RNA sequence: GCCCGGGUGGUGAAAUUGGUAGACACAACGGACUUAAAAUCCGUCGGCUUGAAAAGGCCGUACCGGUUCAAUUCCGGUCCCGGGCACCA
C-alpha cells in the first residue's frame, strides 16, 4: 500500500529494559487467544507440514530437544511468513524401556511415570514458545493410538507380511529374562552381572526384505534428503551381486551326500579357496558335533552361545574356530577342502557358510594365520603384474627366460631364488628387482581389491567381470551354483518380552493356531496399573490378561503376551497427526491433504533404523490404500547431536553409577582440558567417561530450564541456534548464553531509543524524497540501506535454502552494529532507522518470536507481527557502481582495488599491474601469466 | 571390526560454486563512566618476526603427500573424535 505522507507520532512510553519474563508471557497468551497455530485443511495457501521427531518422555527436556524443536519452529515460522499454511504438531513416543527401569527403581507403574513426565515436559515445551498445534497431540501409549497399530498388524498378518520364526535374543540366566543390547554390559547382564547367553525364541517378523528393492530405489526420489543419510540407508540395505556356490559333501567324512551352499560376492577368487567355514548354528556344525566321538566340537558350539547378539560385539570378537574333520569338494578342482566352524560366520547373513579365501579377504586371512591354514594367491594387482613384467625383461636382459606357466605366486620367490643361484653373475638390478617383488608378495595383509586372475587354471589372465561371468557360467552348467544377489537387510523382528509396549494382537489356539484378534475386539488393552519386577514379562503372569476364548472356535486359548518394538509406534505417528481424533481408522482423508511431511527434523542417530522403518510403513499403508505417495518425508534435516561429558563411579561389582554434569565439579588444566572431577555432594573424585549424546541412560542430559528461567525462552532459542549450524554436532557448554542475552538487550535498547524519539513510517524507495522535496539520503544512509537489503537477502537464503541459522543471526548482529554507528537524526534518516528496526524485528521473528512480537507492537502499534510477511530485499538499494577486487601475486594477497563494476578484463589487468604493491613484488620481472576473475580478483604469476 | 560424519585462534564458529582464512560472538586483557560494584560503551586479541613509528615479511585450517595460477574446500594415505550396527530411543 503506497503511503502519501510520512507519519510521526508519540505514544505511551516503551519499557526501557528488556524484560523477557513479561514479554514472553504476553506473547504466548496472545498466540493462544488467537489460536494462531491451529492448522486447518481449508486454506488458499500451499500447505507446509513441518515435523520434528517426537520426544520420548524421559522426565525433562534436554538441550538436544531444545535444538530439535527450535529448528522446527524456526522453519515453521519462516514458512508461515513466506505465505504457507503451516502445520506443526507434537506428541509423545511413550512406550519404552526407560519407563520399566524407572518402575523398578521407584516402584511406580510405567504408565503413571510416563503420564507425569508428559505433563511436565509439555509445560516445558510450551514455555519455549513453539508454534505448535496442540490440538493434534498424539500419545502412543493410549489405546486410541495403538488400537490402529494392532488393526494394521492383523491385516499384515493375514497378508503374510507379518510371520513367525525363531530368532536369537540375549538371555540373562539369573534374572531369567531377555535383555536389550543396551542392558548387556561387557557380555554380562546389567542387573545380575551374569554372563549373557544367546537363546532362540519364536518371534513375529515384518517381511521388510520384500520391500528392500523399493526402499533402495526410493532413495533416488529424495533430493531433499542429505546424501549422507541416503548412503547409510543404501549400505544398510546392502544390495550385492554375487554367486551361490555349492560344495559337494565328501561322503566319507560327512557321512551322506549333499551340498554345502555358500554365497560370495567374489566368485573370481574361487580358485583361491582353501577351506570353508560354517556358523556354529549351521546344520553341518550340529551334524559334525553329533557324529564326533570327542566333545570338543560340542564344547565349541556351546561356547559360541556365550555373549550377546549385538553385531558390534560379534565383529570385534577374537576370531575362533574348530576343524570339524569333515571335507567338501572344490566345485572346480574337486580338491578336498576342510570344513571349519568359525565364530565370525553369521547364521543370519547369506547361507550361514562361507568359502574362505585367505589371500584376498581380511577375516579369512586372520583366521588362516591363526590356525595355519594354506593361503593361495589368485588375484594380482596391476602393480604386481608390472613388477613381474619388469622381472621378465631383466631376466631376459641377463640371458634367462622365465617360465610363468601356472606359477603359484608364493612359490615364485623360491623359484626366482633358485634361478638367481644358478646364474653365474646376476646383475645388481636383477637382484634388487627380485627382492622388491618378494617384498610385495609377502604382504602383512591380504590383497582385497580386484585384479587379474593368476594361478587359476583356465581362468588365468581374466579380469574381475570376465572371471565372474566365466566361473558362474561353468558352475551353473554343472549344477554347482549360479549368479545371485542378496540384501544385507534382515526382516524386522518386533516381538519384545516386555510389559510397557503395544500388545501383539494374536490369540494362540491349540486347534486354530495363531489367530489374529478380530477388529471388533480391538484394541487389546494393556493393563496400566502394573509394576514390573524385572524377572520376565508381567503380562505372561497375568491370567486375566492372557486367558481368552479363541475367536474362531471359541475354545479356551491363550493371548500373546509379547509386546511390539516401540519403533512400530514411531513408524506411523507422522500420518496420525493429520487425523489425530479419527475413530474409524488409522488415518482419514485429511492424511491425503497433509502428507507427505514437507520438512522432517531429527537427530542423525535416527538416520538408519527409524527412518527406514517409517519409509517401510508408509509403503505398507500405501498398499492398504490409507495414504498416497511412496515416501513419507520430502525433506529431511538431520540435526547434529548435542553431546556432553559423562561422569561415573563403579560399585563393588564394577557396575557404573552415572552422575549428571550439574552434580559434578570439573578441574581443568591451563589449556582448558579436563584433568579431574569431583562430586559436589561429597567432594570425592568421579571418573570422566567419554563424551556422548545426551541420554537418560548415561545421565548426561542438561536441563534447559535454568536458562529459560534466568534469561527467557528467546535467549535459549537464540543461543542454541547461534552456537553452530543445525547439522553439526555440538559439545554442550553454556559459555555464550549471556552473549545471546546481551544481543537481545541491545536490540531492545536500539528500538527503545528510536521509539522514544517518535516512530515514523519506514523508508520506502523514493517516497520520503517526494514528501519532503529537496531531501536526499546521505552517503551513510545509503550505505546502511545497502547493508540492510544485503542482510535481508542473506537471511532469507540462510533461513530458507541453507538452513544455517547461526549465520542469519550473525548478519543481524552486524546490521545492528551498523545501525548503532548510524547517528543521523534528520527526518529522512529516521525513516531509514525505522526501516532497519522493522526489518530486524521481522528477520529475527522465527528465532526469537516473543521479542519480535513485542518490538513490532512498539514499532507498528495496532498491527500484529503474525500477519507480516518476510521482508523483501529492495533491488534499488542493492545497486552498486563500484566493487572491490583482490590483487594476488603467486596466489598471495598483495592489495585491493576499488573499480567500476563494469571494468573489463584488460582494464583490471592494467590496474593490477600498476598497483604499487605489485610493482614492488615484480621488481621489473615480466609476469608469466595473469589470471583475471571478473568481479573477484587478479592473480599475477611470476 | 564394518558403514556414515567431523577435526580451522584460548573457546563456539565464518569463509555459500576452488578465489582476501578467522566474519559474528564468548572468554581474557586495557580504557571510559561510577564513591564502589553491576550494567553499559570504546579498544586490543592466531603464531613468529623486521621496524622508533608508519608499515612490512614469513608460517598457519589434525598429520603426510598430490592436482591447480590459486586448496579449509578436490584426490590418495594416516591419526584422533562422534553417530549407527538391527532389543536405548
């Protein structure tokens, strides 16, 4: 709207000091009165669904939450200003293990503990001033939510997407209970201290592998996801191309006919296989143990039962094995290869058996070295082949011809040595070459790269792909194998022998088998007034819960007492927010309006599991006709971890007790490094552990409440956003909180000083000049407007495209510093000052919305900042005639030049050569080359 | 062990497409104001070095090497730190 005259007014006095407590209270009440963040489907604006990963209600917020939710709120508010119809919901990932741990420790039912935590944390979240539509709040432990999860389960069970099989879990033999990986510490149960064993139990599985290809290919349709996350997911799914190879049993030692199946991605190394290895759970291992007279095999298999199921433990375990005494035949040569049982072979991947090629595989090499198994080199690198050629040439020059036919690479050294001995006078060059070659062969580690096949019979001389094709074709022709592909991804086991989770809706009937609970009997409600005792699942002891008639035949049957993995709840909550009150289905039509999520924000620690499961669930729901589209999250921002040091003491049983950083005094050396820590309570030392993500289990979360109480939510938000860009991990420190507070005070004061003189209409190109004929902007005012509009353009880009909120804040700080130096008091200068202050209030609005609300009310009485769009940069203010360019000599900075923006290459070159600093550097020499980058620099190369 | 990130002043960081290394802050130090303190404002602030000063020079982005007129940025290798590894969420 053009304004015809410049208005000046004075009004009630603005509060001289920045008082966050009252400002924030007022702003939050105002938003609530206006229902400002209620999201409605009816809108002529484009929708923007901004979702932050919902918290687990662990008790209190920690800094990681503040970071996550502030980022989400900044993006929400920014998009609102950019004209979007924004929906930002919040809820609670409320089932989970910590509630059971709290129950054990405090004798409180998990439900009561959880609901109390939710109430407290909701209050904390509200005090941060987040623009959330609280009418959509979702809590996963309520029957209204999980009944639909049970409903979907029964559908998928009937479809065969969910099935039952046995799988290994960590078993605590003392507490007689299944342990989570986190509860296994150094191979022992966290409470009993007893060595953990693997135990096979029946579990329900989601057939996620059926969607493996789609989950992999879908990654290519997600340009708004970080490359890093897509790479991690692709590697996790782990599609590989390889070959199934069958090794025929040796009748004599195995005692029957048959084939040992292995899968390998390196069939080109088949000729280097010197043994095969099977997992301890492999049928052939059991058979060997059964027919063996000695107990060693049985003992070894039993030993492999010790320890937990975590992959990291398996992979770092010392490699151990035992010879079964059985043999299989090599599918090409027929040579007898020994069958070993090895603890590094995983039953869960491939066939549970591998062909071992020590010369070209790290783990096989280590194993072969330990048990003195033969190593056969069959792949030669390019460098090795080059050396061999040189050798041949040198031997030729010295008058000998080398016989390279079928030469075993390890045998070569002996052979070459012998030839050398036989020569009357070998040249020094030859001796050196042989030594070099020998050194290359006796590598400490195997050569695992691709190369040319050697010592491989008819395959000798072939490259990787050629050999791959030839060998698999030959095997197929003889019925001993064929090309094949595999995924590393395994089906998703969701049964948990725990209380505080969503009951699995299955009834076991002796007659009918596993019967899914019929729709009309859903939900299967979890009894809430229960305190687990740590020994097995409470549900399995509650007859009232598990005794039930079979829905099919009506006979007495038993309800399943396992609950679901909590990842199941978090796999579809994003869809439920669209229709949180729907009582007729998981979601309704509104899901089609809001999905996909436009921006998802959460910790990088969820890069694989949660995000993969949620993508999988979206496809399941799509196939049920519940949602549209193939992917749930269009754009993803993975926030870096907020990490903090951990502190602990060990009790008599080496169990650790963790202390919060707030309970500890840390001593540092003169360089600021921690050298020791003591507990405030008793002054005695505690150990300093590693620095890790803030988590309940290590008690290193830092509560933001103290900062909010002392400085206000805006300072907490500003500080968190200013500390680092969102994707970067951040070691927690509150140094700098006061700096953030100081900045807000400076903004307030600048506005106050201006308002005290009377507010005016903000400068708009050309207008004040028309109103006050003869007035013009001073050079300083023009420069300030240039900086203002450069800042607007930058902040817009930082908040929108780059999502680097720290630099957006820094640019505003620079602008405020520039405004503070601008002391012109002419009427036209005051319109520029007004323009700058209004722009700062708007640019900072997404980050410090309470302050922005209050400032706007002072700068533009009667109008609401919620209705303001994000400012636009004024092109006329950005126009510049002159720019600064850099002069380098040999790439080093030697001076600057201010030149016309239009200066061409020749002019720039001339001006640079005439620069005194350049003349001094050149000292009469003639430049070899001059590189001119217009608008940037001139580099003179001497 | 495997997969994915990160490493820049005393500290958090900036440098957006290979083009001025250290913006903006914190801390520290010096000064102004004050009876004093707090608050606020002004100034200094990577290392070494030449110079009385003005003003220069060299080195410097974990480490080693490479590509380039030019590397924090690209490539190869090493070390350290963080995340994930399927039952923490």
